[in-house]
């Protein structure tokens, strides 16, 4: 999925392993949500909102 909205940046290719807290073994099928913004604080899909102000 391309979340860049046509803005410049460096591709992010995370490799994440979710481990159980008790035994430290990988949890198969775990889902992870990753939120990120650009260098100015804008999130993809929300470029109309200023990062330091709540939308009205």
C-alpha cells in the first residue's frame, strides 16, 4: 500500500516480530498497526489538517 500521497520520502520496510510476554516466542498471525507521519507531522490522508491543530 502506498501511503505517501505523492510526497517525498524514504521507503519504510519494517520487519516486526511479536513475541509473547511470558515465554518470548513468536505469536503467529499477530496484527500490528503502524502509524507514521512525514517530517512536518502530516499523516497520509490528512494533509488538509495542520499537525499542531485539531480539525474543527
